[in-house]
C-alpha cells in the first residue's frame, strides 16, 4: 500500500509539474518582455529613457497593441551610468532596446555584430548638437589650468569609450597633444570621476551631459572646454537588437512612436519635462533645464546625413582605444522604422530630416527691454523662484537688467541662462566669464574664450558677474 501511495504521489507530482510547465508556456506565449536600457542622468537620451518612462508613453502605446492583438507586454526599465554596460547586456541578449551617445554607439555596433541574435542597428536619434556643444571638460574652481593645452602631463578622469572621452580625445588632438601619451586618462564612472576631481586625484574631468553642468552648478568645478570649440557634430541615439526587432516589429514601432510622443512633449513643455527628469534622475531641475530648455540640446529623432557623416568620422576613435571589429556604418544605420513611425503619424520625415534649427527656441516679448526675442544666438532666460514660467530676454544685456530688477524686488533668482558669445552654447549666467567691452557685457563659457575675444578687442576686460549686473544698461 505504501508503495502504491508513493507511486501515486510521484505521478501526481509529475502531473502537477507538467501542468505548471504548460501554464508557464502559455503565459510565455501570451507575454512579450520588453527590456529597455537607459541612462537616467544622461539628459540627451531622456526622450528614450527618463522622460519616456516618467510619462508612460511606451506602456500606453503597447497597451493599444495589446487591445488589438491580445498579446501582453512586460516593460522592464534598467538604469545605467554609461552606455558600456547597456552594450554588455545587449551582447548577452538581456537588453532589447538601448540609448547612448555617439562613441558608445560605435562600440555597441562593433561588439554586437559577431552574434546574429545580439547584433544591433541604430534606428533613431534622441538629441544632438551640430557643433558638439555641452560635452565638456571641467577643472577645479581654483585651478590654474586655463586651456586644453595646459592639460599636457595631467591626470584627466573620463569614462573610456563614452561621449565624454571622445570629446577629450578630439580636443587633445586638435590642440596637438597625443591623446594616448600626452595625458593620463583615469578610466572612471562619472560619479567616481567627480570625487577624483574634488579630492585632487584628477586635475580635470571630461564627461557627457549632465555631469559638467552639475559640478559647475554645485561650485565644484569651472568650465575649461566646451565641445563646440571643436565644431564637430555629436549626438545620442537608440539601438535595437535586430533579432528582437524582427520577432517583435510592433514593439519597435511602439517604442519609436512613444519616443516621438516624448520628443514633442519636451519641445512643447521644456520646464515640465525638466521637473519630471529631475525627479526621475535625482539631478537638480536647474541643471536638467540647462540642457533640455530652449536653445540647449536639439531633440530630433531623424537620422540626419550630417550626423551620419560625423559618425563615420568617429570610427578612427574606435580604432584608437582598442581592438574592435570593423563596423560598416551604412549597414549599422537603418532609418526604415523611424520613417514608418513618421508616416503612421501623417508627418513628413524628409521635411524633419532637412530641418537643422533647434525645435525648441525662446521667443515672445522681453518685458525689461520691451523688444521681441528673435535671435537664438542672443536669446537668454530668467527663472525666478516661485513662478510657473520663465522670463525671456532678448540678449545677455537685457538678462542682466532683468536679474538686477528681480534682486531689487527681493525675488530669488533660481537660474539664469545665456548663450556663450563665441559659440552660442547655453550656459549659466552666474558661472560665465563676463567681458566688458565699452557699454556691452558679453558672457563666455570659458576663460580661454574670454581671452580670445579680449585679444581681438583692445580695451575689453574681464569683470565679475556682480559688476556686470550693476553696469548693464
């Protein structure tokens, strides 16, 4: 009897396991996992990451697909500090869609192509700069280093393989310094590099957004070099595993539609977007708004020819930092899906592709100087604490007057932004280097930029920010 019961028990258990197995298979057949790798603190990717997640656009798009197909989608968000671990997870076939900067995209395409199941394709841009602005090199506040050439022989913190490292390599090369032997690069994650800069272990830090702006905002660094000085396009974008996209084309389509939703929302609501991204990343809202506010990063999903040509020009960088497989850029870049997404919305992809102006720009009327805000190279912005909207200024001089008047009223200025007078890069007014030239006060992002201007304008001189506030007319 005991043997009979034992046999029955085993049979029952086996039957139960078989039933569980069938249930599991059934659930698997009805549910598709969507694993997204993103970088919450990398502002140029927020339309495919932090903002996209906060608004739930992807989940809403996939819900629409579920309602018509009966298939459920399980979206999983995985947050990383840089693009490298996202690539590692894509190689392992554990991330389906990821976003990262241009140099990490090169490495992603190179490292994934050996395995057909892991092989990726570059399908859309998140944000870009036509001049390479906002990827930056910073130094401690009281550093004697004043230009890139002063970095020779110094220790510089950078995440090797990142967009920030690429900016450093290009800057050193342009300055005639061998990127391999001219400086000692400390391969560190951004937050580790920030600590190294503060402790004196590193004399400079080269990173992608938003780390340079964060450190300067916190008075832990000053700007040494803006990528715009190199005048070479930079961008961030989205990659997807080809095998996954072929099995689940509806997921890629939903993702790109959601990215377009997020892009439109950011360009139409930059201040609200900054709040959401700040909440999702832990970054100060003022720092986020530096980058995703009007005149900052251009958030545009199209794969512009100028960016792809620049991408091809970045390939020597890939070869310079290690042994990577050759990457055919034309095969890696595929605009089929993003064109389809545009068409489904009734939008003209070609028109967007050929547009080079920043979709988000300051406008309206300057209430202090009483003139229209029309020139994006001069347009500035004041953010007064407690207000639901910012105040536009036609030029930096009008901004100085607006700050002065706000101070006189006892209002607290939360942040003020001005375009660098040399390259047009959006920067903090109180962290800029101000130059007085006659009755004009001009902001520069770096001491080197200010000195270049002074060298060509006799009588011009550097003044403190407070002096500029007092003297502005």
